[in-house]
């Protein structure tokens, strides 16, 4: 894992200095207590064999019990605090990722799948939790144990210690070799799972489409293939990790075998006491165990590398929409001045070409044109979901880039053709982002024709809509979305085919509701439905990204044959 990533993780841990300090003290103290065990065992064996002093043996027994109790208490403190820190860092990381992710520009989300992003917040963060909450703690403990046991071995018999350390270089080189391999496989494993989960989440969120096209077997097979690919990579990872740990075990036990042989020889010769040999062996096992645990830590670090890279990639992402403006104009006039635009993913395909038009307060406009001519793009530029490549968009005679982004969007309500409702009740969705009293809510519900269907439901406004509003029809979702937008009391309302699922009677009633609820607001209806266009004061007719004609609906019907043909075409479809 890159040093920078470790540093960033540790900086998140360092925000809790008291707990970190106490946990490190407990860790060091617990490690010291562990290093005393061989000394107690050595004293006990030598007292029993050479001195045959039962009183001394009893004292050593009680000392051992006290040491066990103290050590257990210190381990509890260390484990609790480090686990707490792991959970805390994970919680902080999840919040930081979401806070940085949600304000990112729309194009950033368009190039990524929602299932992948959710997967990062689940699986990837869990990998980091294991690293911070346990593996780093165990790694530090084992480093202390290794150093302490090594010093104790040097004091007891430096010659045996040097022989034992002959196994260290092969272990280090093995760790480096296996580490690179494990990191590569771990990243591939996480990517395989993220891609598989992303596809099945898309299928679940669009289940009606999947079922209507009888594509359940296809997605099930794709998921099965994805999981099998994941399992194949997992088997390779397991095999190499098992090989790695086996190699570490072999190296460790070979070292122990050598010590038993040479140490036993010295005991026979009388140059080493039995207790000393036992203590030496225990310290040797401690070193072997520490090396094995550090090998596990190394594998965990390699596994966490891919996770941290992806999460920090989100944390480091910056929106192309920079919110540096502070202007808050009262005048809601919107003007497009020589605006040209192409989507970032299709820069060679112009969507708008030198578009200029002014939308005045209190007037109702229809933005009309064939599908794909740039009508919805106009709305996205006004709301600053994207920036124009040339020209400027003005709000209240101020460049939208100089207007505070939250102020701009708070004063503009957007209702799309397929509005998204959130899991919860109809009331929750209508009140989304608004604070109002019950009287205003009920009036909005009545005028936007929501009460027309909620009054027939047993739970009225408390009816649950399901994920994405699946329990409601398309027209019902649109009416709820329009009511939600109206409660913002915006200065500008953009209806992007927002009444396409309504019949003409409800469409007229909703249009009238806009006039009553927000009489001074600018209405921009993006549509080619004659039934809504004829209710507007002026039509802005767009052909291939350019404004072809502007004027009242009836006037354009009389003066523009292209406009007349478009209206006739869609009149037949109603």
C-alpha cells in the first residue's frame, strides 16, 4: 500500500489521540507481560529441577496467575480500543466519501454505476475496517514481541540467536514476492465482485423492464458467470496465500528444530540450564509466531490497497461544477446568450449551437422540438448540472457561475418525465426538501390532483410508495413530483415532459395549479405535447440544437410549417 494511503488512514485514526495513546500503552504493556512468561517458566523449571524448592515454586505459580490476569486485562483494553478506532474510522470514512460524492457533478455519476459506488461503501470499507481495527494493532504488537524476544534471545545466547536469524532473509524476500502477487489478485477479486454486484443491482432496480423482456435468465446467468469468475480468482488467491503461510510456517519450525537440537546438546554438555533452554524455545516460538502474524498483516495490507485506492479516488474527486459564487439575485430572469454545448462523453456531437433566449419572470414558455434536439439540455445548463462550452447562462442578469449554487437550485424546481420517488410515504416524498405547514401541504395536494387518488387509498398520504415509487402509476408519480416541486415555492419551474403520463383534463388542472400556487413564477415546459404547449404564453422551437422560431403557439402554427408538422405528428399520438 502506498505510504500516502497509510498516512491518510493513520491521520483519520489520529483524530482520537486519547484512545490511540491508551491503546498503544495497553498494547506495549500487554506485550511486555507476554515477554515475562518465559522468564517465569524458566524460574519455575530451574527451581523444580535444580533447587527442588517447593515454596519457591508456589511463589512462581502465584506470580504466573497474577501475570495472566494483568495480561488479560491489558489485552481487553487494547482490543476494545483498537476495535473502537477501527469502527470509528470506518464510520468517518463512509461519511466523508458520501459527503464528497453527493455534490459531484452529474457527469461524474453518469460515467459510473450506482451498484459499484454502493459496493465501495460496503465491501471496500469493510476491508479497511479489518486493517485498522485489528490487523494494524496485531502488527504493532507482533513487532514489539519480535524486538523484545530478539533482545531476550541475544542476552541468553547470542550464538543460538544468530543461527536462528538465518531464516529471516528468505522470509523477507518471500513476503515481498508474495505481497505483490496477493495485491494484484486481491484487486482483481474486488473488481470482479463490484462489477457483478453493479449489474445485478441494475437488474433489480429495473425489474419490470427485465421481466417484460423475459431477461431474468440472462441476468441470472451473467450473475452466475460473474460469481464463478470471482470464485476462480478467489481460489488462486487462497492457493497463493496458503502457500505463503505454509512457507512461513516451514521456515519458523525449521528454526525451532535447529534450536532444539543445538540447545539440547548444550544442556547435555552443561553449558545451558533446562529452564534457560525452555525460555529460549518459548522466545523462539514468539518470534516465529510474530513473523507469521506479520505475514498475515502484509497480506491484509495488500488486500486493502485496492480498497483504499478506490475510496480515496472518490474522496479526491472534484466536481467540474465549482461553487464559488456568492450572488443571490432577486430577479429570476433567465437568459441564454450564444450558448453552445456538447456532453463531455460526446464532445464531437454538438447538442446546442449558439442558442440565445430570455425567459422572463411570470411568463410561461414551451420549449418544443423533436427528441434529441437539446430541449432537456437547456434545463441542465440552467441548473448548472453542466457548464456550456461557449456563451453564458444568466440568472437575474448574473452569470450562473457567479450565483451561489444552492441559491440557484433552491429557486428552480425541476420535474422530470420519470420522477424518482424515495422509499417512504407519499407525504414524505411531497415534503422532500421543504418545510411547510399542514394547511399549505393540503392545498398543494388538492390543486396538484394528488388528493384525487390518495383519497381512495386506505392510508391516504401515509401510503408507502416503495423503492423509486413502484407502488404508484406513472401519472401518480408525476403528480406527487409536481406537488413536491410546488412546495419549494420556486421562482422558476422547469417541467421536462412532466405531464406526459397525465390525461388532458389532469394536465390542465395541474397547469392551473401552478398559476394559483406560484403566480409570479416562470414556467418552462419542455414538451412536444400540443395539450401542454397550447397552455403556454410562448413557444421556443428548437431544431438540431438551434432556435428555429419563437412566438405564441397559434402564431407558430400559422407561420412555421416545421412547427405545424411537429404538432400534427404528436397530436396523432395523443
